């Protein structure tokens, strides 16, 4: 008997439609179905009973007449809090016109590979570039830190070199245009060196490898991190892109020969992702580095590379 009385009371309870103009005046009096369902979820989260029904010229959210004022207030708060969400896309940054200098650096890498094939002497002794500059695990752990850098400039053969230049060059050129040459090469050198260093700790002491592909994977990680940080409010399907690029590079560069190192590739990608995130945060707050800062960073990177090879040559004597 009591249940029948409660049902009778529910049946007699008056339901009214939430006026869209009272919640969002600029949206007009017509309410789309998607918007109506969203409002219904908001009210449900605030424990306000409601239902969505088709109305004249659109949809309407029905609530008990006694809760109409509460419903309008909650919906107005929701609309106000989410008025500018998601944020607008960030402005497109001007790309640096440094494609030619970047290609020249890559050409220097190819030239250095040719030099390593020549029978050169240092202090009256022949130089075995692979022996003194490769990322040999036990040597790095003994304190020969320069190997994590010098190994990035060495390649097993011409095919190894060309694959890195052809595939990695695309990522490197774009990265240098986005961040500026100095910052880009600093991040590339750091991600490649850190990848080789971490790999030396994870692999067997006898492990040995060479190649710029660790830095190439670092470039992929940096670009992916920059894209995700820059468009973090509009990710949608952006996040799989750097992962797909890394897997594609694994297929292309991961079967070159016995000197390839998949562990270093993945570690380079991981460190590149970390450095890319921090770089994008700094650039977002401070802006893109100017010419002077880029020049100083480029000079620092070149000095570190030259110092590493200087130590490699002197220690071999």
C-alpha cells in the first residue's frame, strides 16, 4: 500500500525542461542531443534526477520542478569552468632557416667516416679508430667516458653510414629547424651519449657497438616529446606517432649487422623523450633560443665532441 502511494506521488511530481538560454545564453534556445546528454551527466554527478527527451526543434533535459533552480546553477558553473576547454592550439612557431648548415654537419660526419678508413698516424703510431672510439662496455665502465660520444661518429661500413644519414637526416633537419641548431645538436648529443652510457651498464662488459643511430633514435624521441607536450590538450591520436616511428626505425636500422645495438637504440629513444619534454617546457616558458644562445650551444657541443676524440687519441698512445 505504501509503495503504491509513493508511485502515485512520483507520477504526480511535475517535471520541467531546463531552459538552455538560462544556462548558456549565447548558445540559443535549441539544445543538441550531444549537449543534452552531457548536461544530463553533469546533473547526475550532482545527484539531480533528470532525463533527456526530444522536444520541439531540439532536445531537452527534464528535471523535477523543485530542482530546476539547482540544476540551472550547477550547469552554469559547469559551462563557466569549461568555457575555454580544450585550450586553443598554440601558435605555430617560425622554423629556423638552417637546413644547409645542418646538412653540412651531416656531410662532415660522412667525411669523417672516410677519414677513418685511411691509414692515418697519430704521434707516430697508426690509429685504429674503432678500437679507441667504439662504445666498449668494459672500457666505459673503467672510466673512458669519451667512448659514449666518439662511438656516435663511427660507423661499421658505408651502408651503416648512409642508412643513418638518409633516415636520421630527415628527423635531424626538422628538429634543428624547430628548436634551432645549437639546442637541437646539444639534445641529440646528450641523448646519444646517455643512451650509450646506460647501455654499457646494462649489457655485458664485452659488448661493443658504434653508430649514430642511438642519436637518431634520440631525435625521434625528442620530436615525439615536443609534439606531445606542445599539443598535450589536443593529443587525440598524436601519441602513437613517435612510437610508430621508433618501431619503423627498429625494422630499418635494427638488422644492419653485428655492430648494431638495439638496446642503445631504445635507450637513445627513451633519453630523447625525456630531454625533449624538458626542452619543450623551457622553450614554452622562455621562448626559442636566440642566435647567441644557439651559437654558444653549438660551440659547446662541438667542443665536447673534439675533447672526447682528443682524449681517445691521447689515451691510445
